C-alpha cells in the first residue's frame, strides 16, 4: 500500500511538471500570425525545447549513475519550476521564445530517466512494466491538463494568459516531487572494475536495438505532438471556425488525443508484462506507422473520422513508450542503467528535436502560399515524414523479437 501512495505522489509530480510541454504547441497558429513566423521557424522553437531536453537527458542520466538519481531528479524539477515561469513572463518573440523554451527543456530533462531509475529500484521486474506505464501515463495527463488549460485561456487572454496559467504547473510538480521523495532511499549502484561502458551498453545488442527503436519512436511521437494542435486547428478553420476559437478548440481536441495516450500507457506496460516487450512494441509501432501515412490526408474529411484516426494514432504512438523503458531496465546492468538511458535519450530526443523542424519544412514546401493564409491545406506529406520513423521502430522491434526468441 505504501508504494501505491508513493507512486501516486511521483506521478502527480510528473503531471504538473509537464504542463509546460504542450504550452507552445497549443498556440502555434496564433504565434505564426502575431510573430510573423513560417512553419519552419515555428517548428524550430519546438525543436529548441527538444534539443535542450535531449542534451539534458544525456548529461543528467549519466550523472545519476555516479551521484544517485534522487538528487538529480529533485534539482531538475526545482529548476523546471523557475525556468517555466521565466518562459511564461518573458517569451514575447521568436528569439526569446526559442532561448527560454530551450532552458525549460534542459531543466525538465533531468526528471524523466531519473524518475524511471528511481521507480526501477522500488518495483520488481514483474510489476515494473505497470509502474513505468503509470509514470509515462502521467506525462500524458500533464499534456492533457496543459492543452485543456490552453483551450480555456486562449480565447480569453491569447497566448500570454495561456503561457502564464500552464507554466504555473511545474511549481506544483516540484512540491509533489520533494514531498514524495523526502523519505525514499535511492541507492547508487557500485560499478565493478570489470564492467565497462562499451560492454554493458554499446556492445549490448538487445540494448542497441531498444535504443534504436526508441529513437525512431521519438521521431514519430514528438513530431506528431508538436504539430497535431495546429493540424486540428486547420481542420476546424476549414469547417468554419475562426482565429482564437479554432486554436482553442484545437487544443481541447488534442487533449483528447493525450487521453488516448494515457490509457495506452496504463494498459500497454501491463500487457507487455504478460505478452513480452518486443511483441507489444512491434504491434503498436505498426499501427502508428499506418496512422502517420494516413492522418495528414484527412483534412476536409468528416470530423468524426479525423478524430477516430487521430485517437488510434495517439494510442499507438505513445503505447510503446513504457514498454521500451521497462525493457531497457531488464537488459542493462543497474550500474550502467543511467548511462544507457542517457544514450537512448540523446538519440531519441535528438531525433524528436529534428522531427518538428523537418515537418515544418515539408509543410512549407507543400503549401507554398501557406504563410500568407490563416491555415494550411496540405498536411499529408509532412505527416509521412513521421511515418518513416514508425517503420524504423517496427524493424528494430522485429529484430529484437528474433534475437530473444
């Protein structure tokens, strides 16, 4: 029972700390108009957050192997509270938003893999998929909360009010993190002399395949998250919604997508405890790839079909995240787990940083007159770039399943 309450606390810390993550995506259509940005420039700000996040994950995950995951986690979640508030108050143009959002990403990066490392010490292997699933699902809950708050505040006070309200969440997240972990003992695994990073991580074939799968998974998932609110806003604008109303409704509807991802995280981690990690990863990646190739072409379709495909897209693209995390903890020596998570995060979130930018470039190419209009009409080619990542994840999961028999 103690661990149930403990898991609730660390998940609530995750929920509130993540409300800043969707803050920018929810207002992209408005900011393109107010700040005069192309889709490529808009994607660049989203990429700055992910680049900061990726570098932070790599540095802090490796540091956690030496100092312990707990102090790194608590320091990062505290810094996230200050950086998020700074973004809300000071981001008023392309350059300031890029720099401040990157700082928010850097601070948040120290809370993800360290949280998974802490959870791995609290739960046995037979329950680790479940616990990791709840932690990842908490991210989706935070994204939902961010988008719901954005949907309420955008029509009232534009992007400035939306930034302010959603960026208060990380302050609550820091409070929950400190309260939950105040009496939690987290060991620092001792590295034996015969263990080497090259052997335990680089030379570990199952770990390499899982890192590869995660890299492609992140390319698809983070690109989809960055641009789905804008895509739905375009769908709504085409159907007759106007300006702030379309952006607000797009944020609300994207929150429903994250609800699907939340359910996927709750269920797929537990399912992989029974069916096997590689099988579940391959199944979910295959579905999300198909959705990437179809979703962007649905603009102008009946909205119920757009939402149906989008919910399947959200469920499948996030559902393998806790499975990939739990699987890595099982194939890497504990004393090198932070380093493995760091490498995975560098490649994964690095790919996720490039993905929104490439998406924006392709979107500009497909809509040569789009920057002068209220919304874009051709989205299919941009979403296809995300499907390429999905195919890579399917391939890596297939190789892992063959390797493990």
